C-alpha cells in the first residue's frame, strides 16, 4: 500500500471503512428500492423473495432471492459481528480470515448477479 498510494496501511483503513459502509448502504438501498417497486407493482407476494419455487420472476436468474437471503441473513450479520472492536482485538485472525471468505462470496455474488458489475468490483480487488 505504501508504494501504490504513497501512504501507510493504517491511513488507508479510513477509506476501506468508508467504502465498505458505502457498499453495504447502497446494497441495502438497492434491495429496498426493488422491494418497493415489486410491492407497488403488486408482484411482491408472488414473485420476488417470498414467492414459491421455482422462481417465477426471471426464473433463469435465481441470484436475486439467493443474494437477498445470503446478504440479509448471513453476510451482513457476519460482517457486523466479526468486525466488532472486541473481535478485532481479541481474535484478529478470525476477523481477518472471515473478511477474506466473505469478500470472495460478496464479489462472486455481485458479479454473478450483475454482469457489468465486474467493471466496478474487480479493479479494487486487484
């Protein structure tokens, strides 16, 4: 990090946290707006997250309900739980490796869900 950005690793943490919260916030906003759209269109109960299987809205793209449940029930709670100050201080390895695993899951699901997202997601990973 020092060579690329001419700054320290510790200094970059504020940007990492800012963009992480921004990503989570915009992801939740994206989800909420689609839920509102499907609610207004009268399709919420029959198609989107709460619909019966097989998935009737864009049945070839099952990433929408899987991403909803994965992010809301697994990824976001894991991020918040394992990113807490107590976990970072007492068990840094758990914090670090959970970040790596969840980052791979998140990047994979986002690129799978929106094909053009790799333009925005992959460069920061590299």
